[in-house]
C-alpha cells in the first residue's frame, strides 16, 4: 500500500509565514541578522553533499536541493538590488 504524503507539510516544513501584528525594531534587527547569516549557514549545509544528494528532490514534483540553493541565491541578490534601488528618503516597513 502506498503511503499518503502530506504535501502541505513538505511545502512548509517549518510552517507557513505568519506576519506579526507588531513589528518592533528588535524584530527587524533579528531578521537582518538572519539574512546576513543565511548564505554562510546554507553553504555549511550543502558544501559536503554529493552530486546525488544535490540532485535529490525532497517532495514529489519539487525542486532538487541544487535548484533550491540556486533559487535562494537568486532571491537574495534580487532583494539586495531592490533595497539598493530604493530612494534614500524611503522608510521600509
């Protein structure tokens, strides 16, 4: 018998994003720190993976680990560019 797969759990392994009702400057500092640490943390996670592991899909019809890493890098760079293009007098929140 085939095991039933909970796709929602695979799509959101740490849960769906829930926007806080109040965003404090402390919360923003925590998010900035997470963004700064993300590339090095991701690199540590994948640097020793084999080609087979990098080409593994963690869910049916999903991306490979290699594709996810590429997407994260692309998303990170787009974010940097968008913030860089903001007018200097713009408040982001």
